[in-house]
C-alpha cells in the first residue's frame, strides 16, 4: 500500500515539475525578442535553462513512477497465481 502511494507520489511530483518547467520556459521566458539587448538575452536564457532543468528531472520521475506501479501490479498478479 505504501509503495503504491510512493509510485503515485513520484508521478504527481513529475507532473508538478513539468508544470514548473512550463511556467519558467513558456510564461516567464516567453517568446524571445527579435533583437534583444544582452541583459534581456541573459534573462531569457536564464529562465529557459531553469525550465529545461525542470523537464530533465520531470520525465525520468514520471517514468520511474509508472515503472514502480507496473512492477507492483505484476507482483500482485504473481502472488494471486501462487
């Protein structure tokens, strides 16, 4: 029971990280300016890098959560067949 909740927690955390990545990369960074000043370009790249870092952690967490739940279901089926 605790492990099932752990897998679900990992998936929810991955979704939250994806949302945070979207907030940083899609909303805060937005569409880049056509001819930005160096300061605006630095600010834009800062937000894009933060958003991409969130994505780098989010997708493995989603996969790990799904894998945990899948393994739990397989183990549950194996226990029933014994």
